[in-house]
C-alpha cells in the first residue's frame, strides 16, 4: 500500500491481523492517530507508516511488538513523548522517527536495544539531555539527533560506540566540551556537532579518527589552538570550524594527505602564515578563511588549485600583489581578497571570474 492516494485513518480493526508480519502504508495521505490496537500485531517484524499526515502520540502499545526489527514513522506530524516502552523491543535494529513534532526527553530505555543499528530522531522538538545509556548501543552505526532542542553535554559514553560511522548532533543547545572519548570512534566517517554552545578546546584525540571524512565544529564557542593531530587525518575531505574563537597558527600538516576539499575557518582569531602543506593542497574546492588575522605575501601563500571553485580571504593581513596564477585555477568563480593590505593592479587574466572582491584598482585597459 505504498505510494498511493489513500486518505482517512488507520482503523482500529487492524489489530485483528494477528499473523501480519509486514505493514507498509507509506507515501499516502493518512491522517489521525496511530491506533493503540496496532500493538496487538504480535507477529509484526516491520512497521512502516512514513510520509503520511499522521498526528498524535506514538502509542505505547508498540512496545508489545516483541518481534519488531524495523520501525519507520518519519515524515509525519506525530507529537508527544517517545514511549519508553520501545526499550523492550529487543529485536529492533532500525528506528526512523525523524521529521515529526515529537517533544520531551529521549528515553534512556532506548539504551537497552542491543541490536539497534540506526537511530534517527532528527528534526523534532526533543529536549533534555542525551541519555548516557545510549553508550550501551554497541551495534549502532548511525546516530542522528540534529535540529532538536537538546541541552547538556555530549555524553562521554558515546565514545564506546565503536561501530558508529555517523554522529549528527548539530543545531541543538548542547554545551560543555567535546569529550576526548570521541577519539575512540575508529569507524566514524562523519562527525557533526556544529551550531551548539560547545566550549573548550578540540581534544587532540580526534586525530585518531583515521577514517574520518567530515568534521563539522562550526558555530560554537570553541577556543584554543587547532591541534596538529588533525593533520594526520588522511581521509578528511571536509573541515568546518567557522565562527568560533580559535587562535594561533594553522597546523603545518593540514592537507598533507591531499584529500581536503572543503576548508571553512572563517570568523575566528587565527593568525600567522599559511602552512606550506595548504599551499600545495591540489584537492581544494572551497576555502573560507575570511575574518581572521592571517599574514604573508598573498602571491606566495597560495598555489595553483585545479579544482578550486571558491576562495575567500577577506579581512586578514595579507600583503603583496594579486598574482595572475589564480587564473590557472580553471574552476574558480569567486575570489574574495578585500580588507587586506594588497597593492598593485588586478591582473586582466582574472576577468573571467563571476565574483571578484579585491579593494584594489583594476588593471587599465589598452584604451586608457
């Protein structure tokens, strides 16, 4: 009954289907509440009611479905608290309850789901702290709580989730420091904790995340030096740390593996020269370093980047002339260097850029 135009409510008589193993009613226009009688489907292994217009609370009776291994309730208008009775579903491996209007705390009872591999609760209105009990979910591969109203610290216990490949906690109200225990997540690919109120320094232990491809720490209140250990992340393609209070020089090992594509460090207090490893980083596509205190000759600090599309260096302390070698970055459309101490003229070779912000006189044309 997927992707049709069914309307109306799920009838309570559905509880009479005692031998039903799979219930899929998705991508329709079902409304009303999920009937409590659905908890009488004792043989059910998969319940999928996503992408409808269901509202009201998730019935606690779902906790009676002891054979359930997959629960898909995302993209509805479900409200109320997550029933703690879900913690009794020992066979459950997948929970997708994102993109609803769920409120209240995340039940610590979910930490009892030893077979759980995916827990998606993002885009709700959940509040309170992340339960430390979730650190018991040793089978968990993906944990996503972004865009809620969660508060308190990131539990140290999450560092024990050794199978985790994705951790999304961004766009909440989390505070405290980043636990050094997150450096134990040896299989993590994507770590996103931006848009919170995190403080303190980046733990050097994050340099142990040898499989990490994306690290997102932007829009917090983090401070201190960027640890040089991050330069050893050979698979790191995205590093976003913008709008924090980081200071000091960039690590001289940054991008030495040649995998870095997106570097976003704008709006910090970073200073000093651009490290040679970044000058030679041919993989770069998007770079934002504006609103810092970087120094050096702009013609010598940056190389030729064949894949570069966007470069913002505005409001730093670079000096020197704008080099024509930027024209060899054939994919470059935006180059912003205004608010520095640049001299000379704009090379005519840069005329193909879609956006050029410089604050220095343009090169004279032959008719002038």
